């Protein structure tokens, strides 16, 4: 198995390459190999990353005492924690055939000893390939949900998200708003400067909006040069403040260092009421508000 694990425990640092274990006698190594094989079989029962890490923590607890586990893969925005993240830890960078699979840390109220670290390192080798399969599945799911040009969620995922958020808002008596955003004079950018600049404009606006909204807000490419933002727990006043901030951020950004092009956006807002067919009516009212923003001169926010 071509894998490498970087372990940190207290002030001790060492590099271990699996499956070579020079300090383990052949009988122990064979016993560990059977444990790793059994663990791998258990972990292959799921392709959900969170469930996999929870399952690994449960299986590992039968061999080593620990208080918590965390797993991080920033590239895919995966962050999973199980149990208590205490002051002593051992940390592992996970790789398979040169592919980075993230970092896993074990936590405990007191330091891990040498034998425990050897056990952890051997058993983590049983996590590597199930984890890689889970991450491949995660990437495939994400690819189906993401607009390849702008990197934000695509329209195919929007209806499910809206229905889910509407149900949650109604169940808990919370607010919910929709913001439709359209890039002003986008056709002129394409006609005057070419479609490469048009694509760059779409990416720049999407990135600007994504940085401005909260982590709990959902951004979708609605179609062409239009985007939709779903704001949970936010009424019309809060949505208007956010929409105005987005409008200002887009107006002030410099998307093309080599060209003097300024982008602006028009935004229409609608908020949840008591209608039975809320999904369709939310979008209709937001679209009508966006149309008014365009008619009244663009680069402005209108509330339905």
C-alpha cells in the first residue's frame, strides 16, 4: 500500500510509511494486518464521509482509548468532529498514491503512548481506501450540483432547497426570503469584449456574492446572467440590507485589471407569506421586483 501518515503527539514528530512496521515482530504484524482487513471491510459499508468517520471512531475505540476525533479536508469544505476535542492529540496527514485525503486528529485528556500510536497508525491504514472511495462519491455528488462556470449551485438543486427551507420556516415560524440578481448590460460585455470576458464577469460576480452572504445562505445560478440567493431566517428588511451590500460590493469591484469595465447588478426581493404554493409565488414576486429594478434605471434594489 503506497501511503504516508504524518503523526504528531505532544512534542514528538515522526514520519511513518505504511505498511512497513520495523518495531513490530512478524506475528504482531500479521495480527495487525488481519485487524486492518476487518476494519476496511466494516468501513466499506458506507460512502457518506460523515458516517464513515463516525464508524471509524466507533471501531477504533475498541483498540485505543480517546475522547474525540476530527477530520478536515478544506478542498471539499469537509469538517467533521466526533466527541471532545481536548488538549492532547495525535495528528495524521492522509495520502494514497500521492493523493491528499485530508487530516485526521485524535484527542485525549492525557498523551498517547508509543504502543497506542503504533496501533492507531496501523488501523488508520484501514481507513485510507474506504475514505478515498467516499471522497470520490462526494466529489461526484458535488459535481452534479455545481455550475461548472461559476462554481455555485446550479438550478437543478434549487427547487429541492427551496421546498426544504420553506417547510423549515413554516414549521419553526421563521422568516425566509429570495433575492434575484441580474448583471446589468451583460450582453454589452459579451458584444464589446468577447465571451471570455463575459464568462469572467459571471465568475467575478458569483465570487463577490458568495463572499458577501452568510455561510447559511444559498447561492444558485438561476440562468444566463441571473443568480438566486435563498436567505433562511431573514425577512424583507434584512434581505434589503444584504442586497444593498451586494450591490455596492459588485459596483466597487475591479473584475478586469486590464480593462476599464465596471459591472453593476439589479436585485429583486420577495419574502415568504402564507401562500399554499410558496415556491412559485416567491420567485414570481422576486422576478417582478427585479423587472422593476431594471425599468427604474438598473443598479438598484427593489422589494416586492
